[in-house]
């Protein structure tokens, strides 16, 4: 029996611009191009897109252009594309979604444009037919019941190679859900799921149900949980998934997620220098995004650490996001009795670093010495450069 090879992709979010960076929008298009190239190279029979092709129902013109270019390339190689509407694709008002243009041009058959649910017979690149059923994304009050009603009305597909495409949250992945895995109708060869940006999969009888995840990590939690990104290649026969392969994508921009505990000025500086060395190994065109959290930082250190991060990471990342968790210090013991202030003890309690304590004492001595203000300032700068090895 001949089998059908289906490339499953979801949540491409064409047009998304993370942190307002134009480079991130280009990253999204670059990954989309890699997905199209995979489909052509693997000579797949069908591409299924399970929703959120675009990041907005009103995408920028360049997002539509990139979608058209990719879909035209697939069509030129005889590979049909079937999609469903995701929550980002659905307009909030009565207007035409961008997916309708792709559908009308014959580039991507979009199920759910003509009603809540649709079912189509699609002739694939190899000439075999596949039944593809899909339900447009449902959310808000009554969404669960509408989905259950739609799934009940879909025609039975027993004996056919068939794919069910949904852009919804399953109970198995999140507490706020519309459906459970056990409520999906049986008989399909594969269940192509979208909306969740992390790869997840389950066996359902002889078939598989899976989320490929978004091709790019769009939030820091996604980058932390799944640094590598995938599309899925399913080999199907009637009522069964023969095999399901994860294809790791090469072009997503690296995203580094680090949490560092504050352990004193010099030790922290050494750790951040080590992080900078790691980041500097990436080629310029692959400069990563850095998500850095510094924990248990004394309030008085915030400004210095912001400046240090700017100096260290500005030129080795596309962008960095610094989050500083401050803890409130108790008043040092040396200040709790103002009549008995010991400067050295106070500095030790405030700075907690022998090198910085020594530097602070030297600066105090210079400030009280003779000479002009300019001479004292020059001497202070020399001491700072010497302490941090800048000379």
C-alpha cells in the first residue's frame, strides 16, 4: 500500500516583529523559507498548516509577499497546501482575512473560510487523495461546545488516508483548554494541531496527534523550554500514522536564557565576562538574543549593572533583555548606631567585596588629600582603571 508524506507546520506568525526589531521580522521570513525548502527537498506529498500563518489579520505587505513567494514555490513543485484559520488569522471585525487571498489564488486551501468546519479531498503531489478536515479556531464563551458540535458533523473517514487539522488547546497541555485528547474523533490517520508553540505529541490508537510548535521561539519562556524548533514529517496510510519524524530547523536565531545569582561585584563580573565570550563565538549574522536575569541584587548595584551589561553585550547580541531582581537590604549594623560609625566596617557591609572595599577606601583618601580637583579626579580614574585591569 502506498503511503502519503505530509509536512506539518504551524504558528509561523509571518509579520511578527519581536521587541519591535525589524531583524526579528526578517528571521521569521527566513525560517519560513527553510520550511518551504524542506518540503521541496523531501518531495512531500502535502503541506498542512495548522493555523496562525500570519501574526495578524492585517499583516504588513511584506508578510503577504513572503507567504505568496513560499506558497508559489510549493505549487510549482506540485505540492498542495491546506490550512486552517488560527486565532491570529481571524479578523476581529467583519473583514476579509489574508488567508482568503491565499485561498482565492489557489496557493493554500483554507478550511473554515466558508463555514465553521470544512472537509476536502485533496489530490497530492504523488496523485494520491487525502481527506483533510478542519475547524476554524474557536475561542470565548461557547467555544468548546461549538467545536464538539463541528467534530460530530464531520463525515466519517474510515478507510481513507485522512488528516484532522485544529488550532486549539488540548487539556493535556494547558489548564485553559477547549478539547481533550479523548474527545477527538477516531478514524483519522493524523491529527495536525496548532496554537501551542512547543512541540508535543501523543499516540491516539494507530494514529498520532501532535503540535510541531512555532518555528521560532516568540517569547522568553518558549526559548527557555525548547531552544530547538521543529516541523513534523508524517508518513500516513488509511487510519494510521506509519511514522512521525521531527525535522530540526537550522535558521531560527539562537536565544540564550540565563539566570545569575548576585555573589559580589568581582565574581559577578567574571561570570558575565564568561557569558560574553560564549556570545562572541556566534558569527555576526547569527548574533543571538540574550534574556538575562540577575537575582538578589542590592539596590545600589542596579545602575552599575545596567552599564556593565551595556558595555559587555551590546556588540555581541542582536538585542539583550536585562531583568534585575532587587532585594531590600537591612540598614548595615555600622549605621544603626550613628555615634559609632566605622568607615571600613560600613564599606565591608555595603560592598561585600574586598577589592571594592579597598578601592573605596583609596578614593576616600584621595578625596581628602591636597591638590586641585582635576588632579584628584585624575588620580581616582587611575585607581579605577588599575583595579579593573583597564590600563
